[in-house]
């Protein structure tokens, strides 16, 4: 998960998934993890990496749209979303059955 957080700061989400999943997916399935659960965790981690300081790519997109707001203000506004995203990932990793409950 740490690898995806770091890559999320540096790469686009689709490129990151296309480059890493062919290598990591066989390992995950061989270890006995559910592929659907893995997909949910990967998407959530990648999206968290896109807003995660110090380089979160989506923060730069927000800055280009709203020119009169500083990066510090934007990162302060993003921190609650980062915190809740980390809590959500911890819960889904600790209790994987939650991600697979049909709605």
C-alpha cells in the first residue's frame, strides 16, 4: 500500500494501475487474497495517493483552476480527506469482508 501512496504522488492513476497490477496481481492471488477485494483496495489507495501531500497531482489541478488560493490552503483543505481515506483503508484491510458485502 505504501508503494501505491508514493506512486500516487508521482503518476497518473491509470498509468500506475496498468504498470503495477500485472506484476502484483499474480502474487496477491497466489497468497489467497480475493481479487475483488484487491481491486477495491488498489483503487482506493491510488485515489488517496493523488491527493496525498507533498506532491498530490489533484492538488495541482485545483491550484491551476483556483489561482488566488495558496498551496498551503489547498493542502490544509485536503488533509481531512487524507485522514478519512487512511482510516477507510485500515478498516477495509482489517475487515476485508466489509468490501465484499452485496448492497
